[in-house]
C-alpha cells in the first residue's frame, strides 16, 4: 500500500512540475516580448528627450538673445526720449510689450526645463524597470530549468517504482 501511495505521489509531483515548466515557459516568452517592447520604448524616449533638450537649448538661446535686444532697445529708446511726447509713448509701449514677451519666454523655458527633468526621471525609471525585468526573466528561466530537472528525476523514480511494483506483483502471482 505504501509503495502505491509513494508511486502516486511521485507521479503527481511529476505532473505538477511539468505543468510548472509549461507555465513558466509561457510567462518567459511573454516576458521576453514585453522586454523587447520596453527596450524599443526606452529608445524612443531617449530620442524624444534628446529632441527636447535641443529644443530647450534653442529656447534658452532665443530668450537670452531677446533679453540682450531688449536692453539695447531700452538704451536706444532713452536716447529717443529727447522728443518728449512721442518718445515717452513709444518707450512705454515698447517696454511693456518687450517685458511681456520676455516674461512669456522665461515661463516657456521654465516649463521646458521641468519637462526635460521629468523626461530624464521617467527615462531613468524605465531603465531601472527594464533591468529588473531582465533579472526576473533570468530567475524565471533558472526556476524553469529546476522544474524540468525535478520532473525528469521524479518521472525516473516513478518508472523505477512502477517496474519494481509490477515485478513484485508478478512474483506473488507465480
């Protein structure tokens, strides 16, 4: 009776281990596909970040140029203030418009800097997640190999026990 019970447990373990092996194989294959998609997404993110940095640098340069132009224009308008009424109206109007444009440009540059920093953070998080995914796949593959090895071992033990049990039954009948 104990031999039969041990044989059934070995067979059940073999079936469970083969099922685990098949389950892990399916998960590993889907994980590899997700990992490939993640790498592609990471590459796209790096390209977008590089474009964003270039755009930010251009915006900062444009803002700097606008500020320099504003200061030159302000000095020139003070010189034009010799004409009392027209010079002061022209100076006040130009000064307000220029200050508004420079303020808008500063806000746009600040927003661009925030976006670039956010993009860098997301990119770094993506790299960490990708690395963790690769490590999980390696671990899952090792577990899958262990399941296959154990399944082969328990199948071999089950076969040996079944042969021994059948021989014992044949000897007892003869």
